[in-house]
C-alpha cells in the first residue's frame, strides 16, 4: 500500500505542479477511459484463479513490481489525477483529500474482498463463478469509463 500510495502521490504532485487548466484534465480523461476499458477487457478474459505455479513474493519484489507497473502509473495519471485536480478546484487541498479517500477506500475494499473470499472461498473459486465475478468487475470499470467520457463531452460541449 505504501508503494502504491507513493506512485499516486508522485503522479499527483507532478501533474498538479503544472497548473494545467480543467480542459487538459478533461482531455486526459478520454485516455483514462481508454485505459479503464483496456483493463476491463483484460479482466473480462479471466477464467480461473489457479495457474498451477507457486510464486513467492518478498516485500522488495512486490514493491519493485508495483513501481514497474505501467498500468498503475497510467491509471493514476489518466484516471485519478484528473479527478483529484478537479476536486482541488472545488475544495482547498481537494487533490490530497481525493488521494487519501482513494487509498482508504482501496484498503477497506481489499480487506473486505479478502474477508468475503476467505469465508466463501469454495463457492467463489468455483470454475463457473470466477468468470462471472470478473465480468462484473469489468462492467464496473466500463461504467466508470463511460461516466468519464460523458462528463468530459458535457464539459467540452457546454464550454
């Protein structure tokens, strides 16, 4: 979580230091919507949780993997930072409030999903259930992508 938060904070600080106009972030949101749709298509393809391989991760390996994750950087730069900057225009230090709320939400949702999965592991890891769960996640990502596109189009048409 600390490594992911570092990526988020660096992305936020660098982009917010440019003092870009809202139109730039609304334009970046189109790219962010594309990223969300791309992630959704990858999630949609998941059929099983088991690959048959045993993988051992250390804290250093996990941190290196997170820092080298281009999708994470792209997600923060094209999806989250534009929304954080837009919030900062409405609330003083809104970009940092956004970052804190996203990270807290990510932590709680991860713990909640892990708890649910631990309680219903046999049901949720069934070969027919896994693809359905991941398709639901993919549809949520597509919803957020469409929402971003819609709001950006409204911004440019009204402005």
